[in-house]
């Protein structure tokens, strides 16, 4: 299953002057490797062109690092490859656009943001666990990583449903007592030490 990992800040303009939003997709493969592909979404019409696999990396983070070094010349070549790629290579799962691209107003943004937070809690519910690695969550949810992290940060503050811990060089998400109740899972004794201090008051 392909997942949206990143939307590039700088759009791509073809020779005809048409502007495309460029997206990076990752596909988790057997053997713990990730294949990366690019999609070009035309502004206005929404026409989508996608490349085949452009690279294979050991992790999703390595794929993002690879994407950070792409040049305008590379995008020129990728766009040509996308134009000749068969339609079967297009992502088959509809992916929500990044939250920062929402233009319908605060109500739409808040609704989508709340849905994303529910998806984060549902990941704990599905596993019947109060602990989940950050990397596993980022790889599971079909959302841009930046949006998932933003949702996690909000859940840490209001109403403080989870907290982040670093153990053995890896980052973990642990539900607080309130978070476990919201997700419908039982906290283990090892997680009972998660802090449950009163939530901070919103800054105005």
C-alpha cells in the first residue's frame, strides 16, 4: 500500500506553464525496505501523473532524506517518466491532502484534524495496547508525517491523552490514564508511571 509521506513546498512547472503539486509516496516492501515514487497533481484540473519506483531505501526516514536532495533537474526527468507511466502505477488508495492545504475555513480544518487524532487513538485500540512506536504509527497512517506529528503534539497538550518517551534510541508513544480510557484499552503496570498532571490551559 502506498502512503503519502511528503508534499514538496515548491510546485513544479512544466514547459507549457502548467503548475503541479509534487507528492512523495512510500510503499513498504517485504524485507523491511521502502520504495519511493513521485506524483504530480495539476492545479485546477487535479490531473495526476505518477512515476514508478524511483528509489529503494531501508526506512521511511531514509526515503524522506533521499527526497530532501532532489533537484529541479531531477523533477524534470521524473515528470517525463510520470507522463509515460501506466495508470496502474498510480496510488490506489485515496490519500487526504496535507492539512495546510485546506482552504475551506477553520471548521473544515478542525473536522479533519479531529478525524486524524481519532485515527491516532484507533491505532492503539486496534492493538489493545497503550504503547506504540512513533515509526510504526507514521508508517501506518495514510497521512503526511507532518500532520500526524501535529496531531500527536496536540494530544499531548489538550486533553493530555498521550506522551512521548525515548527508549533504546527509539521514540515511543504511551497513553496516559485519560488516553487509555479514550482508546478503550487497559494500561499495564509498567505504564502506570505515565504522568497525568493537569492539562495546561490554552494560550490566548
